[in-house]
C-alpha cells in the first residue's frame, strides 16, 4: 500500500504544472501521501548548502511525465499501429522513447526488458508510474486515465501496445511546453 501511495505521489508531483518549492506545498496536493511528505521533509533538510536539482531543457526527471511526452512525440512523428480507438505504440518503443526524454542525472531510466516489466511481481518504480497513468483512481484531480494499455499479440515482441488518450495528450502538450522553456527558477523540489 505504501509503495502504491508513493508511486501516486510521484505521478501527482511530476504532473503539477508549476514548481513545488517545499514539502508543505507538495502535501497540499491531492494524492500526495503523508509518508511521502515526511520523506520530502527529510530530503530537503539533508540538502542544506547543495545546489537544487532540476532537469536539463527538454528533459524530465520523472518517468510519468516523460511517458506522456514520449507517446505524444511518437504520435506526431511516426507511423503508429491503428487500433480500434486510436493509435497504438509498442511497449518496446515506448520504453526507448521514455529513456530518450529522461535526464540522465535523475537516475530514473527504464533499464529492464519489456518482458521483465510485464512480470506482475516487478516493482520497478519507473514502470509503476507508467501503469499509474493507465488508472483512473490513481490520478486524483488530474482527469486520468491518460494512457491505455492494450494486448495485441503479433504487433510487437511483448504483445503490449500503449495508446495516448485525450486527457494524456492535453497534459503531454503542457508538459512538453514547460520542458522546452527549461527549468523554472530553481527551488528545493525542482
């Protein structure tokens, strides 16, 4: 339960469109778990005198936001597989495109194979964020779900494809625009 709450907290914070400057500001967001707030407080207390981290221009520090932008980029630049309700992209391509958008300093890259991520016992926090984007109740006030996971045997080695939904498309455009502007004025959590 706490792992699930932590994943939800990371997704909520990563999709917040303005900088979050303190643990208290993060705690006020619907969906940020109380124990996650405690972790943020400890993190900020231990970083006195250190320069705040912020991702490079056009990069993300979180898999959730990178996944949405990766799917949007794939929609706009490649030949998708047509599905009944929209355009679908192979899991393998999504993983590769997420990693392309992740700032290497964030230590958030997806380093496992698609087969490993498909294991129901896999607790990779990065892939867990992608799965959270598929859920309605996990996204609190964010109007999810943002993506749809579909089984499509023969479409790709994993047999799993992902589709960007309208709510995800709108959020991805906003996140991409923010990333293109570069980092906001540095603060403790950005």
